[in-house]
C-alpha cells in the first residue's frame, strides 16, 4: 500500500484569483491536517533548475572524500554548514541526522521503534544564507565543482521565494490574513541540505544493520523536499501509528511537510508526521556480484524557519474555548535550543 498524500497543482494558487487561491490554500492545509504532507506539481521552481541542483549535488558527492572534506562541517561547533559524512566508527542513536544539533530535524521521540545504534548511511552538505553571520557557509574550493557556490546561493533564494508563496497559502488555509507569516520571515534562517545515500548492501538495510534516515520529524516550520526516482521514502500512517507507508516518487513534483515548529504554532491543527528513508522497492535493487545492492539516492531538503526572535504562540485562528492552546509561547531560538538539547 502506498501513501495517499494529496497531489495539488500549485499554479492554481500562484496564478489564481482570490477565490481560487483560497480554495487551493484550503486543500493544502487540509492535506497538512490529515497527512502532514502534500505533493505539489507545477510549483514555481522550474524542472531545469531542480535538475541542475541535482547535477551540482552529484558532482560534489562524486568527489573523493579527501576533496569533499575540504568543505567540512566544523566539528564540535554549533555551525551546521558544509559536508558531513558517515564514518565506519560513527553511530548515532536512531541515526536520524548526520549532525544532531542542526536545528532542522531530529530523532522521533514518539517513535514506537526501539532505540537502535546503527551506522549512518548518508552524507550531507548544508548551506544557509550568505548573510547569516551566526552560521557562516563552508564552501569547497571553487575549482572542485565549478559554479557550485554561485548556483547553490541562487537556488537558496529561489526556494526562499517559493517558501514565501507557501507561507501565504498556509495563512489563507487556516483563515489568517494572507501575509500573516511574512512579518516573521526573512528567509535568512533556512537551511538547504543536499543529501546523498551511497549504494548499500540491501541486506544491511533489511536486517537493520544500517539505516538511511531513521524515523524522525523535522524541527522546521515546514520542509520542501525534492527527491530523485530511487524510492525508499516512507511516512508514518496517520491512521495506524507505527506503520510506515511508501511514498512513490513522482517526476517534476516536490513534497512539502509540516515540521514540529508549525505543528506547535498551529496547536496541532497542522500535523508534523514522522518519516524515514529505508530500502527502496526491490525491483530497483541491482545485483553486484552475489550481493544485492540498492542504488545510490539523492535528495534535497529546504528547511524553513521564522526569524529567531519570533514568538511561537498559538495562532489566533487555531484555538477556541473547546480547543485551548496546548503549548506555552516560546521563541524560535529557545525552541531550537530545546530541540537540540533533546538530541544529546
Ligand atoms: O532524503 C529524503 O528524501 C528525506 C530526508 C529527510 O527527511 C530529512 O533530511 O529530514
Ligand atoms: Fe525529514
């Protein structure tokens, strides 16, 4: 059984009249309320831009480790930029992230799965705004992947534009003024993450000796996710907790999912759903000698956050006498610190 995440034509929002925009916005927030995810087609990021992002990402990850490590994620620091990779010695609890304090996602505290310590099976490269002084970017030397820095910097802002449209849709969908979220949003605090899951022996994933990404919920307000056609992405069933259902890749689409911050802000009107990357469908595995090996996989996540001083206080349309506010107000900065401390 595969997931029933609704597929929505986003051009009906970007190009629609007021009534049309409201109707699309309502269908998007209905999908978030029921599934925590929506799949968008005809979104504003052109397929050639997305293809170029995957090409650049692949050029980077195809480099030898010694070259990629010239743009290292600074060790033992709060900066989450640059390259992180799996090492044979490195294990993480539930292996949810390469860098647990990255402020974008984390192990699923509510997961029904037993805690496990297994090797990470992914490598990541994190990029932020060039103007974010607290999180300076870490770039590879320009000759390693020509055009990488220029392209990725532009891509970050292309996705920022898309995220603004999504914030408008979210606001309309939950009966707020269309620009409600924009006063809390500079797009300087987002994180663009390139992910590469190297080829791996299928048995390692099947027997739980490795995971690609273990079950987790994102910390962000929401995440825009582009994936290649490999497969393996799964979300927790909204109706059968603990059961994960595959999400089939669809060409030229992206997924958008609500993170814990927006779930909290909306009093759980919008749902943050646990998801993971596991073994792709068996047909897509291939034989390598006598060992079945899953193909390598690439994806790109864009984690959207409001400005650090934003007070995440129950949105005015998300509570009433019967549904009182469940969570105390907290700033985005405090929220991130508390999420990061749960990773330790
Ligand atoms: O690689 C994917 O498709 C999903 C990655 C993910 O969920 C994350 O990085 O938070
Ligand atoms: Fe995630």
